[in-house]
C-alpha cells in the first residue's frame, strides 16, 4: 500500500466550461489527482463526504452570486474545506479583498481565460496555501499577490 505522501492531492474541478475543464484536468494531472462531478451531483454533500484537498471553483458567468455563495458554503460547512480557489473569468469584476472577506475564498484569480495561466494559478495556490493571486481582465497586467 502506498503511503499518503506518495499520493497526489485530490483536486475537484467545478467549471461549467467543458473544454477548459478537460484541458486543465489533463494539464494538472502531473501535480494533482483532478476529477469532476457528474451532472446533478450535490457539490456540498460530495465535498463534505470526500474531502478533496483543493477545490477549483470557476464562477458561472450568468449566475455569479450562486458561485460565490457556494464558495462561502464550502468554507463554513460543518467540516469546512481547507483550500477553495475561486476563478472569475467572465462575471463582473470583484475586488480580491471582498471575495476573501465576504465569500472566504483562499485563492482568487480574475483574468484571462487561458488554461496555462489558470494551471499556474492552481499550482501556486496549492504551494503557497491561502494566498490570492489577482489578475485584471484580458489585456491588463498582473496586479498583485496578496497574503490571506
């Protein structure tokens, strides 16, 4: 039996974009054990039962409030998750401090929808734990790395 140190951390990818989700899962499988939920599964119930090491939650562009509230629920449940990274690609911009304070995200990315950059964000969030990496909208430069 393998020791727990030999196992890759489990990464739950919650993303409405199928192509991006598959590309990221493929690109991250050297550092993580990425997986997705079947359609219709209860995210909170699954997260409480399975306890993934990290959740990457991409904000839904048409229902951003639902995504932000899900992040808060994942962090305040009876068995809160250790690391929830929130990604805002197309929903209205939010300030990183507000996202961390109100919605309790451990890591926050806001910027271009480019999966190599997103994969770097995921790896960095895991390595540094509880930091926020903020990028402005496409065409802007990376703005800050804030402590959590």
